[in-house]
């Protein structure tokens, strides 16, 4: 079964969001755990979460892929801001426990001049603290485009975080735009890139996908998403993804610059590509 979805608002509750997902042919979805550009979070509703879990099971949904705030930088150079980011992460994982068995994805962070090794050490410290209570959630590190001092643009950096945390509750979400912009040629050598991922990290750690075309050329380190088939990755890449024996089993989240009806069209396009 192909698990495909997009980012949806949960402002009206998770049960309502499940219905919205179903209305566009989705059987998974992503949601921001709080304001993506800030720190404000809606109070959790245990009853709504429980009802949504029942509805998703009845509809054979795949795992949800929650997304942490873009502003949560676990390796910023300012100690107070870094501590606050860690508190946000801890609170997000606590709240994710109301939706057990799903994923929490986030951008690893930018070391802003401290150096990659220092940044990775700070990310590991924050993750170990947040994971300590043993909440029923798997944390996913997102592959990044490698712009500026961003951490996560190379598989080796993600591996260092996973090893540094030392927990089975840490995996990876592969973003097609990001890895392409970061210099991994998934268009012409998808299998080769996955072999490299397996050699460095292990394909057992690959838990979810963000499907995005790219407005920028290969290796640009820019990170600008485009509609599927309208960018430099092309429709053929996504046909290869939905039919790949490893990737086809993973939840696929669209992050293209689209509307809700447009996401429905892209989901239908992906399903139509399945051979």
C-alpha cells in the first residue's frame, strides 16, 4: 500500500484532520506540533487524539510524520536560546505521546560558526534529554540541503548524531529536494544514493520521505521546493520512488508549494504511477 499525504492544519483537532486527509485521497499526513515560525503550541486534547488514532486504524493509515518548528535550533551559539530549543523539543515529544507510534521529524539545526562537531554534540545532548522519558515516538532527522552552517547535508553528519544519541528511537526522513540540492544524484542514480545511505547510516533507519521537486539545479545547496514534475527532479524520479522496493513502503509527505486540492491531485498522480 502506498502511504501518501501532505502537511495539514490540526487547528480543528486531529479527527477533523483525518477526515480532510481522506477527502483528498491521503492515508497519512504531516502536521506542525506548534507554530512553525515560533514557539506557541495548542494545548493537547487526549480524547481527540484517541479518537483520531481509532479513525486512522479503521482507515488503514500509515504513520503520521509530525514536524518540529523551523525556529527550533538545538545547536545555536547562544546558550539561552539553545536551552529553550531543548525545552521545546522535550515538550513536543511529551505531547506526541498522545499519538503513540508515530514520527516526529525536525531539522537538525545550524551551528552558526561553532563548527560541525560542536553542533552535533549539542544536538545529541538535547536529543538524549528529550528521549530519556521513553515516549512512544520515533524521532526523525531530516536530510538537509547543506546551506550555510546547516547540519544534516551529508549522511555522515546524520550518522554521527544517531551514534551520539545511541537510541533506536532515532531515524531519518529523506527529503528529495534537499538531497538533490545537497549533491546526491537521486535523479540519475537513485539506487547508488540509497546504497551510500545504507553503507553510512543503514536503510533500516530510513523511516519516511518528504517528496518535493526542486526549483534549483543539482548541488545548489539552495532548498527551494517545486511542484512534483515541474522542477529539476522531474516526474520520472517520483515514479521511481513510488515503485522502489524499499521506498514504496514508507510514508510519503508532500511539501510542495500547493493548495489542499492541489495536494489531492499530486497524491492521485503518485498513485497513478504505481506499476
